[in-house]
C-alpha cells in the first residue's frame, strides 16, 4: 500500500470516528447547553447576551469609550486621572450578562474547558498588544486558594492564549506570597496597601523577564490594582514593556 493510500484510509477512519463521537456527544453551547454547530461555541441567544467589547476603547485599560477609533491614543477619564503603570491594556468582554456567568463557571464552577474558547476571544481582543518574543504570564493565585479550586483560571487562560498566538507562557512567573482579602468595596489606596509586597517574581523565573515584553493575563479587571502590583514587580525585575489583557472588564455602568 502506497503512502497516499495509507493517508487517505487513515483520514476516512478519523472522519468516521469524529462522526460517531458527534452523534454520541453532539456539540453544545457553553452558556446554556443547547445544541450548536461546533464545539466550544455559543448559541445565537447566548452570543447576543455576551457583551463583547468593540469599537473605541481606552488604550490603557480596554474599557469602551465614546467616539471613534483614530490614529491617536485614547484614554478614559480614570486613566487620564491616574495613569496605570503598564504600557497598554485590553479586555474581550464587559463583566455583565452571559460573560459574567461564563467567567463564574470557569472560576468557581469547575469548568476549566471554558479557557480554550476564551483564549480565542483574548487573542482577538489583544491583537494590538502582541510583540515578538513576548512572555505571557497570569496573575498569580495564592497556594491556599489554588488548593481549594485545583487550578488558577488566569493560568489556564494564559496557557491557552500562548498556544493560540505562538508565544511563551510561564504559568508560575509570579507568586502571590500573601492571601489577600477580597478587594471589592476598597478604595484605591486601600487596595494598594493590601497588595503591597503580596506579589513577587518567582525566584527561579526572574531571568526570563529581563529585557522582554511581558503580557499579564487576568480573568477580570476591576480597578486594575492587582495587575498594577504585578506590573511593578515585573518592572523591578527589569522587564521591557508590560501589557495587560483581561477576559472581562468591569465598567462603572456595568
């Protein structure tokens, strides 16, 4: 049997297996479980309820802003008032509607498989952030929370995104040395005080950072305090430029 015939036969067998699996396990919507045309997708109703970010956005934090995109840098009022320490930031969705339920399912609902399609949304949202030889790293999770959840959702997003865009990912580049309390309801100053010294570069990973652009990944960006703390420790480790990318962005009117 020639190599061409063997490859064709192998392809037919693979197709039959895939067809059989599709009959047994038909693709379903990640949001509601309804049947869909492809795996890891959203049905029409869930897609409409998912607030993907498009149009003009703040170049620093990714929140939607009024107006149209042009060749000039756009900043939201908050970033004009207090500039974040990173170079630029983006987010794929607003933390509202179906986006919120999907992220909660990934974070607390034992749905790690959601990180795969979410990484495609991140790749789309972060198109302008990627640089050659960029290092991708997640916001770290304290070991006690990692033990409870079994995985760091931001690390899953970072690893899947790295595969999507062909960049290096170091999931444990940063460490959360202190189990910080929930930051909701805290002022900017209180958040900064809580995070002071809580995050550090892994002592065995610091050599990867020097002189390289770093892309920090988080599931949700609220005030940006945690990403700012991560940025500063990367800068102290002599990184080049720092960029941030979140799956969802909390907006004031969301």
